[in-house]
């Protein structure tokens, strides 16, 4: 039996690195494509050094690999379509196009997948912001190119309408009603094109719009958890999903609203490396190879803390004092402010403080 494949990963950051590690221990070979020769994936794979949209480099990757995948959604879908062979990108480029544009994404979620989202409308200029009912709050988001809160304006007064008007005149946008949520959660789901497996519900705590901490299982009722998992599965089925997808959601009372989807493993799922029988990276690799997927079991409640550039020293001290903490460092050379350098995962039993109190 020779089931060993060569897997090409577009993007050599920490997600690509952790995907590659899963692929390698399953016996596969990995080639990554990244503009930086010393990217995190370079520790564990060969790297084709080129910009992500470089068609010649993508062609080379496609020629040398059996299967292709990506670690982030801002990949040039047209360039990929031009180079891939039939069936070589199981996730497909449609999913890329949906997750690159908030208008396509919202329309897909609300109209095709049939899951609840915050009420929204497409905004093509500041004219669409006239006559807003300012007894409500809104969030204006650019349709493309936004991330971690960039390209967003919260509208709660006439002054913020002015600010939002500038954004609306500079780019196509989506206007969403502001959700007064009790909690932000995410659910990972993996597929192999026809069958799906779902992870436990993750509770996410952000600081300055960057994920700071994930607590699993999320501290919500079983009923809400099941609802969130069912919604993630419904989305996966509509997509005939291959690989791992993360569904980010808001819990507001008894409602769950989907905020966005990421068609790849996600920072909020890193705990699964130690805390689940299979990690989000394992199921991603199994899924894109079209292999059977296992039911996911959580060994024990866990918490994951991100290590940003400014946390490096505190994190080192923390792991010295807490040897049961699982430390992951991605091998990035420069510890810049707010740059994701690594993470730590702890089981609840090993954490003196668990939940809100635990932080750098
Ligand atoms: P996003 O770029 O859509 O992931 O948004 C970044 C963050 O902004 C989310 O994690 C939420 O904390 C917040 N946010 C986004 N959309 C809304 C909304 N409609 N209502 C309230 N908060 C939101």
C-alpha cells in the first residue's frame, strides 16, 4: 500500500505549519508556497518562495503536488482556477470567493444555508446610509479586505454616520445591525465532500479585536451548544465541505447568529491538538484527501491562550511555573507587537485559574 501523497499548502504561516505537521505524521510530503523563505512552515516542509498570487509559482506547486489546500482565504481564486487539475483542490474556489466577500458570504449564509445572521443590507455609497434609524446601532464593514476589525465602523450617532459615509464612498460595504451578544463562539466542522464531523463549541474572548483566549466547551447550555453545532453542520452540508471550516457566531439570549466563516483551520481551534482525539489540522488533512472522518471527542475542558509578541517573556515564565501547559511556538524570528508568536493550551485540571481570570 502506498497511500502517501504530496500536499501543497498555499501559505506557510502557523496554520500551514500545523497542517503540515499533521500531514507528515500521517506519512505525506508537504510543499508550501510563501513569500518568506523562513516562514513557520519552512521548519517542517519545503517552501516555494513566491507571492501567493504568482501564477507560475502556483503552477509549479500544482504540478508537483497531488492535492492542494490553503491556510488562509485571501488566495487569488482566478489564478488557482487557471492552474489546478480536475479535483486537485477539494475545497474548491467557490468557497474562497464566498469567504473573500462579505456580501457573497452573508447571502450564502442567509439565503442558501438558511442560518440566522444579523439583519444586513448591501451599501454601495453613502446615499444608502441616509435615513438610518439611529435608535439602533449598526456595524458597517467593507465587503472585501477587512480583517480583525479593520475596515469597520460602528454607527451609533450622527457623528459615526459621517465616518461611516467616508468608508461607504471608498468601498462596497455591508451594513449589519449591531448584535448585543452575550458571548462570541465558534464551531469547527470538517468534511470529506460527503460526510462531516463537528468539534465542541468554543468560547472566544477577543482583546483589541484579536483572539486572546478560547475556552472549551463554551459556557452555554447544552441546548445552545447543540444548536450551534447543528448550524455548522448545515453550512458544511450546503458546501459539500472538504477540509476544516470555522463558523464564528454570536450568542444573544436564546439566539445564535452566524457572523462569518473561515474555510480553513482557525486560531480558536488550536486547543484541539491536545484536547481532542483528532485535531482540526488532522481532520483538515483527512478531509482534503477524501478519507473517512472520525467522530470528535473532547478529552477534558481546556483553555488556549494566544502568545502575541508582547507576551513572550510572560509566556516563558508561565510555562516554567506551569509545566503542564502545552507550549507551541511557531518559530517566527521577530516578536512584533500583536504578532501571533505561539499559544499555550491547558486542561482545566492543570489551570489554577480557569476562564476569565486566566491571562498574561
Ligand atoms: P469580523 O471582522 O466580522 O469578525 O468582526 C470583528 C469583531 O467585531 C467580532 O469578533 C465582533 O466582536 C465584532 N462584531 C462584528 N460584527 C458585529 C455585529 N454585527 N454586532 C456586534 N459586534 C460585531
